[in-house]
């Protein structure tokens, strides 16, 4: 990234924020979630399985990058937080794994057009005001047949993890803007000292429609959910997939929005 570009962004943040994610990224929950997502995207990926070019946007301390690198994929991590990028780089080096990490904005990714087989953007989009530019960049860097995963806020669900406030997803926009200002001035503890608090609250349908304008084929968590042998879960998932109304109700009960998308080959 050119100095003039990096100067637009605050790349260092409060030590408590860095420490929290440094520890959280080592948890068993983070490990299990990262490996589960990797395996699900490998099943969804349409083409040769290995080695793949994988862009981990908002890579944090590198847990997702590491589980892909363990399988020999070519991993390219991006984050705006300099401390977390340094930590991710150190952890992969200590594990004798290879990955390239960049301090950059998701609105201007340092990758060529059609250069990635997989693009992952977990818990990122809500923090970038120009979210449409992010989606354009994600689709730009994907090869035909490449897959995209996004997880972000869910405006429909009252439960959320961004602000330490009850039912925050349902607050009116004006009140949200007030708390956004407080979070970066006098009340940073509301957002765990994040330099870029959440400013966007999405529905799956909103993101689906925007990605379709970019030519992507889009599905949600219920299109790619694994249910095992449990007959009740199988019945519930069938009902969700069959009925748009039941699917909408299911989205209300999901604290986050998940997107699985593929760039068509033609």
C-alpha cells in the first residue's frame, strides 16, 4: 500500500482490542469454526481443490489463514490493523507455514483481477462505511468459478455482538449514530475498544440483491447447512428451504448474516 493510501486509515488501535483478539483467535471455538468454514468452502468450491489462492480479508490474528495454509493453499491475508497483521505473520512463521499478509483496506485490495479461488470476509463488512466498494473488490479478485464467504451483522435479529447494548440491532438509525460517536470518543468500551465500530446493519436479502447486480450466484446459511442424521433438524431445514416465510423467520433468529456466493464461469 502506498503511504498516501495508508495515511487515510488508523492502522493502530487500543491494546485491549488487540489483546482480546489475540487470545480469542487461539480459542477452541475459533479453531473449530475456522476449520468448519474451510471444509464447507472446499465442498462449495467449483474446480480443482489444491492448491488454491485464498484471500482472507479481515484476517485478524490469522487463524483462518493458518487452517488453509496447513493444507498447502496459497494464502493472502489482509487487515487494516497493523498489530494483528504482525501477530498473524509471526504465528504462521512459528508454525513453519507460508502466507503473505498485507496492511490494506478492503475497499482497495492489493490483488489482481481474477487472481483468487476463494475470498473470505468474516465479520468485516459492518465496519466499513463504503461496503459497496468492498463487495466490488471481493468479486473483482475472484476467478470465474471462485467462491466468496461473508459473515456480518444481521439487522433482523435482536441479538448481536458488536455493541455492549441490548437489542442494538433494532435501534433507530439516529440512535445508532449517537452510539457510534460515543464509541470512538468517550465510551470505547461499548465496542471493546475497536478503532472502527460497526456502522452497517444488513439483511441477507439486501446483500444478496447487491451481489446479484455484480453477477454473483448467491445463497445463505440454510442453503449450505449440514444437518447430519437428526430427523428433526432435517425436517426443520426442509421447511426453511421450501418456504420463503419460514426462511425469513429463521433469519430473524440468526445473530449474523452469512453469504455463500460463486462467480459464474461464463
